[in-house]
């Protein structure tokens, strides 16, 4: 199911890469587990979101704690809130973050990007479908898939 969600996002919206991060039980960190697209293995390996980083201004951590989806059209506008690992190893110009939550707790996130700033443009119907895909991923976790 999770592969299907990522593949659908990757192909339908022509993202450079799409990454699924999941919570490590021992540390509580969200780490890249599955990636699709150009450079996705390296990008996935770079992801390590520390929930306590929200208090230190880490955009990814803050979005996961709040459970808020966010499209960043120009990453330079939020560069001071991006962790060093992102700036050094991912460095996308435009990206989408969709946290996965169960009962208000982040269990993971879906990340999708394009290299150029301003290259992701989503309209309401597309956002509704992306949220439905994300909700299917969360439902799969609830079912124990």
C-alpha cells in the first residue's frame, strides 16, 4: 500500500523524488525508509527528523508535531528553518511535506520534491487527492499493514 501511495504521487505529479519516513521505535526519530525517483535512495538516507527539533526551529519537526501539511514553493524563503542535512544532501528548490499521524502523534511523513524553486504548483483538487492518498497510508498503519 505504501509503495502504491508513493508511486502514484511520483508519477502523477512528476516529482523528482518522493520519500516515506517512519518513526523509529527506540529513538522516536522519523527516518527515511522508502524513496522513489531521481536520487531517492540518497535523499531517503538523509532524512532524520527529530521531533524535539521543533523547538529549535526545524520546519520538518514542527510540521510533524502539528500534523500540518505544507507546500514550500521556494525553499530559500524558509532556509533558516531547514536542517543542515536537508541543505547539504537534499537541497530541493520546492517541496511538499505531509505528516502521518495517529491519535495526534506523528508516525511518519511523506516528502515530495522538485529541484527548481516554484516548480510545484498544486490546485485544490490535487491537494484533496494527495490528502486522500496520505489518509490511505495512515489507514494502512491502523490496520497493521
